């Protein structure tokens, strides 16, 4: 018989850890499963400046604090690569590489991952100059020139971070205007180590067989093909939901995100979703945390409603 919990939280990022805190503090038995170290994307973030209570805090440090908070009321944490979730009557069965767990409710908090460009050279030079994580790999490019592809918050913020180790950071964007928040843009424009290539249709990551040497692109205004020399290429062109394991559950929209109501409930009773994996506009630590708190309470209400229903049907109340 698989181990049983009131609620299983899949994914231990800021949303998942907050949901675990709220649910365990409401005296529910909680298991957090994650296929990596707790903290989620915070582990790849250098300084977090927009989380209330801290003017600036290292991502992994905030992750540790959230973990300590999440586990203080008895929530358990275990490694688990979840491959499927299915409904068996009122039970939710969570299947991992190493076994099954059962719960009355499930909270999906698996987040999202970096989108790939899908151009020649991207895969070939992965780990040899192509990166999706400035904090992890920036130090390899000390006093070198690097390119950042994208124009959103991630591209520009991580580009600013890279101006620390790198000699020069060139942001290559497919339009002539950044998508990033104005305050981040201002900081980038004021940084002497940063420059911009506008209207760049990036077509290939170039290399010498062992390492990256540059980026081939088309200047969309003139149609001219050009090469931007670079020792490293950091790709930040958006994110994709990590929801493959929930395909059979019937909770995904046509693009793989999970729509919920304001209580974080999906269309399957007892299945909730929070954080970056939700179909929504703003993906922030603060929003994930708020949604986690709501989901913790919603799970409590859901389990209470199951008990009320059982009592109404003549069940004998349990000792707890
Ligand atoms: P994003 O906001 O979706 O931006 C993706 C960028 O990549 C856009 O500039 C987009 O160009 C470009 N792009 C997309 N596909 C491309 C392609 N095939 N080729 C070239 N360029 C392409 O993604 P993000 O920056 O990863 O941010 C994700 C979410 O996290 C956002 O909600 C963001 O606000 C949030 N975030 C917030 C912070 C913060 O508040 N400090 C930091 C990081 C991320 P277009 O502009 O032309 O579409």
C-alpha cells in the first residue's frame, strides 16, 4: 500500500513551500516532492530585490528560509520525479520513478523552464558557451564578451548581472524595444558595459568545434546577415510550463499551462495549481507565495468538505 497524506505538493519552489507551510500549520499531513533541491528557480537567481522584507537577498538563501518555514509544522520533503497523477475515486495517486503516494488532494507547483531557441549550434554548444543560467555560468566568462538573447526581465536582469564578470554584454533582441520593466531597462541603459543589437533575428550559434565564438543573425531592418562575436551566449527567450506529467489529468489548457479559479482549484476536484505553472500574466516569487497561501487554505476547506459529506452519508467520525 502506498504511503498516504492529506496533501501532496508537487514542486518545492516558493509557491509549493508556502502551500506546505499553510497546510501543515492547519494540521494536515503534507508531503512536498521535488526532483531537485528545494528552492526552484530561486536557486538560479543572484540577488532578489523585489521580495518584501528584504532590500536584497541571495536566491538560495531565501529558498533555505522558506524551507525552514515550510517544514517547521511537520511538512515532509522527499526527492521524487513525478511522472503521472491520476484520480482513483476520491484519492489522488502520485506516481514517481521510485514508487507511488496517495493523498486526498494534490497541489501542482512544478513551475516552468527556459524556452529554447531551437537554432543550429544551440544544443551542440550547450555547456560549451551556451547557457540558460547567468548565476551558474557567468564566472566562466570573466573578462570575455558575451551575448544575451531576449528582451524581457530575465534577459535584461541577467545581462546586468553578467556585466560583473564579463568585459562586455551585448543584448540581442528581435524588436527595437525591450519588454523588460522600465526600472530594469533604465539600469541596463546606464550600464557602460552593456550594449544592444536591435531587430536581431538570431539564426545560429557559431563555434570552432569546441567552444562558442559568436551569434549569426539577420538585421531585420536591412535584411543584412551579420555575426556578433561572443565567447558565451545566454538565452532568455521566455518560459514553458513543466506539466508533461499532468497530461492525462485533464487540467491543462491548449498551451500546457494550468487554469484555476481564485481559490487555485483546477477543473478536477481536489487538484490545485499555483505559481509559474498557472495560466496567468505575472510570474513572480511574491505571486507564487500568495497563491501558495491560498492553496493551503483551499486544500483544508476541500478536505473538510469531504469529511462533512462522509458524515452526512452516515460515516462514523474518526478519533482525530
Ligand atoms: P518573457 O517576459 O516572456 O520575455 C521573453 C523575451 O524573449 C521577449 O523579449 C521576447 O521577445 C523574446 N523572445 C521570445 N521568443 C523568442 C525567439 N524565438 N527568438 C528571439 N527572442 C524571443 O520571459 P522572461 O524574461 O523569462 O520572464 C518570464 C516571467 O518572469 C515574466 O513574467 C517576467 O516579468 C518574470 N520575471 C520577473 C523578474 C523581476 O521582476 N525582477 C525577473 C525575471 C523574470 P518579444 O518581446 O518580442 O516578445
